[in-house]
């Protein structure tokens, strides 16, 4: 090792953090419009988000406002839950897991929201049976494809819950009439009453398969009628059939299959009997879509030269095409300074723009009205919730005419059209819903009134690029760099498009800037983009990996300011979590379990076999200390971070109990996220708690406070159950050595100590590092999108460059092949979850630089495919900003800007350099880390 000390440093100039650096492709682009939501291109200003479909004759812009959620301010905590804690712990200690889970499910889980009169409503709608009669005339009913496995929402009935009737006729051949027949509909969401020829033959509630025996003599040769009343109270509805859509629903002889019978796949007739089911009790709330803009252009059905792009450098999406000999252009962006979504329509021929502009929403409770001659308004109300919102859409027209009719704007013979969309809700904070969205829209439009388009554009670019241009990355231009993005995704697994990996990093940064600005809500499971009233997992904040992963790139990729919304949420959770700690654990401090929402619920939710997990507060608190480590902001540490961290640590001080078999301190009851059920002493918990204790000790030492509390944590730290190596050479996931090497679960929670933690590393714990690597090998490479992203980071920490790169290729593969990427590069769980985008971007950074120990490791996991490249503006713990480049797989030069004047240790291969830095100075070194 080479160790050179620079006592005074080498002053090479003061770096400016927002300098723009040259790099390769910074655009996503396509040759055809979006066919579905995950083809559309996202824009956002942290609060407002939109998805641009970029159709030609009809353009669709679906939009969101970050505070439109279901639910309301309420109590999530169960009084008296702590009374049952000793019993649950004892049952687990006695090996009675199911009994512990049953008791916890009944007495320990958080409270659901209020529930409507389900029984009364169900009775009322099911007594109306005339729709099942053979001779009922359904000729006026609309038709609908059956089955729809992912719900009737996917076939045009988005937002619909309630009681629906489905009817069709089918022909039974003579040879089947006298056989024992079954009707196989498989899954129906959620409750059905099924009739054949007017007779009820079966009824089921829940997810079970519908396979009904048909009474003898009920069917006749020739034409027969089936009617199914489907009751859907919430979420997806309809006759779902089979996940394997090649399997048909139908009627067939017992013991055979539909291939020997009659398929019922096809268009059925349907009727909405009642679309107002009672409210369904929920543990937590769900993020909601707001509305839709439709731009309709007559005569543009035939077009040429089509192209749509998203320019990451400007955060502007553009659509261009030629129709009727005229070149048309549309530009879309979300302005943070003016809090508006902006759309500019232009053409190369004057007075050639003609269109209709309409607003709509998937919410059942919405209405449209006129504000003035140029402005229309959309009002929405969340069903069974406290929140409502309003959006205004204003058109500014150059030349031409504008008129209104039926809530739509009609624009004729314009040379240029500027559309401004603003939106707001009545949400003020998690306890207050007294806001006035109409007033907020009025004020936003008033601010825009005196501004030109160029003013709005310039403000947008200045604000956005202050974040985006702080960092650049170039990994080389290769075989596929000039192809459309969807084609590049198809080819990426060949490993010949390093530039797409660089684009993926910048796209992750773009998405984080667009969904998380200072003063907004944090990015949720889908950032701020969602088109569904019942989105997957509520599109909320899953805190056993996903919410945290969203912010892995924030500090390292020079977006520290975007971390602020998440850190603010942690501050709010610390307040809400105190009551949960007291009521559920009779403990001091605060706790968070595996999910939260807009209302900052912290109690355990869903099912006791995975919803009781004590690690949430410890994990989110680590972000506070990480922010300090990167920024060295002692005021933040003193006034914000440390008090919250200390309170989280106090909770664990109180709830850790001595394991009767080993004498170690353990967390119980808890869970190794979503794997293995309710247990005592999962490895991940102990890693998180040790990390929190260690961070609190270090923070208190920096601040020179809490000596007694530091001593308490040091004593407890030594007693916590340690990481263990099991009989398969693996890092144990649980207290007992019961890991199954065949388990391919998407979560790899017991490797938290490798990443994002750091207690398992090659320098200090090589044997544990080897065991952790073995665990990851057993888990396998396959996984959901976010799981693949996590594995990129793991393999980077293991310093296995080619395996990290393999995982990246799997992450950026077409979504239809399993967890990967959609056409718009959104991460595919599937379905869409944005965490994989952020985790993948952070993983690429982890391959290029690591600083989780007491030094900065350069190019620790550089794959051969990235033999040459350059990174500027990447950040490291200790308050450092780095620029470096490499060629032929070897470091060429590195520059280090010290923002806090801390000591800096650089490592590259066998070379090492220690620098005593000064604030604001930049230090430059060659490939051997010798000063230049």
C-alpha cells in the first residue's frame, strides 16, 4: 500500500457544483405514440406529474397531483395492543408460530378505516334476480370481453366498483347433454352469483376458483343462457378466469377440460346495476390519479415523420410529425417555479392549428365547468375519502379563435397555442384537510397571467438544470446508441450499449428530480405517476425496502436537495410513531412498521405474518445520518437528525429482550421482510438496530452530548444477537439455522448489513462477507425489478463487476420477459414500481465509487464493457465531490473537491492517498493517486 499525506493540499481551483458536463445521449425517443400507460413519457415538478402518450389525432396527457389520496386523518393505533405483546413473544419462544400469528392478527394489528353496510347493500342488490331470466332482453346492454384476469378496469371500466351483470348465450352439442358437466369460471373478483338458464348453480365470495357442477337436465342441446352477477366492493373486479390466458373458461365433462367442451371466452353483454358499493375498511390509504387532458386534431389521422422524445437535459418532452403537408410540434414540461404543466403547440405554417381540448377523470365524482372564455375547470372528489381537488386548464392562442361548449375548448386557425394546467387539493398536512383548491388554482393562474411562454420556459430551465447539470456520466458510445429507446432495451442484454447504462443513471436522476423537490411529498412507489384508482400496493410508501430505495441515489448522484421530502416524512413519522410505540409496545421513542401513507400511519398493517416488522424506524432513520455523512451539515445533525435517531434508538433499547436460549438481545415479534412469517430475532432487524446505535453514538460524539446514552447504546450493542454463518455456508436469515438454499425469495433482507448497511465488509468481516455472498448465490439472480436493482448493489459491494453488470442487463431487459423495464424505461416489478429505477441508478454509482467505510474506493466494480468513461459531480461521504475518468479499464485522473474540509482517504487498487483537506479546494491525482 502507498500512503502519502498532503499536509497543506494542492489548490487547483474552486469547483462550481452546477457546471454542465458533456456526455452522450440524454434523450429517450421513439418512432410511434404510446400504446399504453407504461409506453408514455413522464414529466413532473415534484408536485404535479403527467404522462405524455403523444398520439397524433388524439393526444392523451394523464396527470397527477401528489396529495390526492384516499382516506382521511385518523387514528391507526390499536388501544391495548401492548397487553398481548408478552403472550405473542412467549408463543414464538415456544415455537408456536401460527398461534402467535393468530393472536397478533386479532389483537395487535393496526386499525382499519371505517366500513359501510356491506351486508345490507349485498342483500339489496342480490334480491334483484330478473336479469338472470332466460327470456330477459339484454339487447340494449353493452358488450365486454370476458374474461379479464387483471380486472375489468383493464378493459375500459376503470374506477368502477359495485354490482354488475354479465350475460351470454352458448350452444351445447347433443353429445354433451347427458354427461355430468361443470362450469369452470376459475377466479371472479370478488363475489358471484352464477345462473344457467335462470337457475342459480353456485355462489362464492373471495379468491377461490369457481367450478360449479351443473344440475342434470338443466342444459339442453342448442342455445343456452348464462348470467353472472358480480359484486366487487373495492379494487379489481370482473370475471377474471385464468392467469394463463391461453386457458379458457367454459363448460366441459367432469374430469376433462374445456377442450372437450364449450369455451365461454368472448364478448358478453353487461349492465351496471349499482356502482355505489359500501365503503371497504382499509389499513392504509392509496395514491390516486387526478385527471386527463385530451387534445383532438381532426384530419391528422394520416401523418409522416413521427417522433416523440424526452430530453433529460431540459425536462421537455417533444412530439413532431407532418400532416397535410404541415410540420407540427408539441412540447410539454412541468414547471416548478410556476407550478404548472405547460404544453406548447406550434407549426411551420401560420394559422394551421385546429383542435379540441377536453378534461376528464376516472373518478366517479367529477364535474366540469367554465372559469372564463379561455379556461375550463375539473373538480374531483375521492370516493369515501376526505380529499377533493380542482384543476384549471387555460389556453393562450396566437391568431385564431377559441370557443367553449360542453366543458371543452375549441381552437381554430391558430399559429401557436399555449396550454397551462394547474391543480391543487384541500390537503394541507397529515392532520389538516382545510385547504381551498379553487383558490390555489386561481392564484396560480393569476401568477401566470403576466408571463410570456419564454418567461415560463426560462424559469423552468434555470430551476431544473440547477439540479440536473450538477452531475454527468459518459460510458462510451457503442453499437446501439443511435437506435430508438425501445429497440435499445431489446438489445441491451448483449452488453454493447454502455451509453444506455449512462442514460439509465441520468433517467433515474431525472425521475427523482421530477417526483421529489424540496417542499413536496416524497416519491412514492410510483414516484408521482399513477393512472389507477386502485394502484398496486396502494402506490404508497413500503418501508421494508422500496421507499428507502427511492432515495439511494439522492446523495451520491448529487441530488441531496431531493432527499428533503423523505427526511421531512421521517420527521413526521417520528411524531406519529411515538403513539404506536406506546400503544403497541409500551415503549419510549417511536416505531414504524413496513408501510406508511399520506396520513403517516405507523402501526402494523395487512397480515401478522409480514406486517409486524420493527425495522422501519431504524431503516428510515439511517437516511438522516447518511445525509449528514454526505453533507457534513452539523446544524442538520444537531437540530433534525440526532433527536429523531435518538428517539428511534430509545424504542429499541426498550423492546429488545433477552433470548432465553442464547442470552442475546433480540427483536420480537418481527419478520424478515415478507419471508418466513412472524418470528423472534430476524437477522435484518439486528443489523439495522446495530447500525442505528452506532450512528447515534457517533453523532452524539460529534455533537459532544449524551454521554450516558452513548454508554447505554454501547452496552446494548455488544449484547445484540450477532450475524451467524449457517450449515450451508450462508449468512443466516434468522436466529435459527433454518435457511433453505432453494428459497428464491425476492427479498434478501439479511444482507442489509452488506448494503445499504456496512457492518459486513471485506476489510473487517471477510468470513461474513463470504457467507453473505453465498446467501446471494443461493437466492439466485432472478427477481422483481427492485430486487434486481438491489442485487446490482450487492454484487458491487462484493466487488464482482461482471455479476453486477449481469444484474443490470437483467434490469434493463424488456418487461414482458419478467422483472425488467417497460418501453419508457420505467422499472417493471412487474407491475410498475419506480424503486428499481432509483436502485439501479444507485447501483451503477456503487460500481464506480464506494465510500461506506472510512475511505473512498474508486472503480471498485468496473465491468469490461465500460472500459473507458468519465464521471463528474459524483459525491462521497465526508463531504466530497469527485470528477474522474478512466481508459482501457484503468483510472487516469481524479479530482476531489472538499466541501467540508474533512480528511479524505482515496483508494484505487493497491494505491492509497490520505489528504488533509481545506474547504473549497480541489485536489487532483493521477492513476497512481500521485498529486498533480
